[in-house]
C-alpha cells in the first residue's frame, strides 16, 4: 500500500531523515519505535507533505512526494497528530462532521453513529465544546474525525501520551477494530507493551534511519537492539 524509499527530510537546514526505507501492507499495523528525537514524528509529517523532502513515497503505486497535504488526504491517508489539533470552540459533533469525506468511493464511508459506538463518551459530549474535553476524550475525537475521512491508511502520532491506563485500553481496542475493517496504521508509540499487543511488524529508528525491521518474534529475540535503541 505505502512504500518509502531513500527518504530524506529537512527542517530548514537540519537534515532529520537519512535515507529511510520501509513499506506498509493493506490492513497492517506497523509500529514505528525509537527514542525521542530520532525522526518518528518527522516521518509522519513528511508522508503528509508537510516538510521538504527527497526520495520516494508511493501510495497505491502512485508517487505522492511533493503533493500538498490536502491532496494526500484526499487520496486516502489520514493523519492524527500528537497535539490532536481539534477545534476547541466547536462542539464534538461539529468537529466530527468536519472530518467527513464527500463523494463516492469503492469502500463504504464510516458513519457518525459508528464513531459514537466506538467511543460512547463522544455521544454524551456531542454538544459540548471540544476545548473542555479531557485529554483522552480529545484523542478519541481526533481519531474519530480522521476515520470519518474514510482513509485506507492512518498515520497516528503518540496517541497514548499522558493518558490513563483505562483510556489506553480503549485505544488498543480501537486499533484492533479498525484493522479488522482493513485499514492500515502507521503507529508512532512510546509504550512498547501497547505496540506489542496491536502491531504486526515493528520498525525501530535511530538517527533518522532504520536500525531494525521485523515481526514481534524477531524483536523480542533481539535483546541487543532493544537495549541500544529502545530501553532507557
């Protein structure tokens, strides 16, 4: 579905990604792991066309590097940023309706009622301004809004940061449910335990490059990689 080859990305004159390579298959969850500052969030922003970059990013066989962010979103890639970026002065339902994608597609659209079924608290808060929601509720809102755009691939950046264990469990169930609908996820996550519960494959980054790629069995068997690139 998505193939990244020899990807370089920059913040002004700072060179962050140094020839990154990986791919994501349809309906797969790929966990993007590594310590802070290695380029994980930069990778998501680069895929979404938000940074100056070189190399190749192909989505469903078509080159998307160089396209504006709104075009990339229209092609079927959703993005859930770390800071959630909800519209604080709009209600929960207004935020969700802004995420809906119009026009016919090969796949059925997600519906508003399905978002309320996934996260019942959003239905209870549907007429509440989004700015007064808790951090966990805002994360649910951001994820649901992205789903209503009917993506085939979701880029999700640190969804559990600062959240209570009960909310993290809800998000774990959410990832599994949307994967069952055939949606692929590129998940940036600091909590290895959660990643191990939901991901099919793992990509560990260091210094803007891939230092490990493999399944759960390979990751758990490679203690040296975990100690050098993940553990404190």
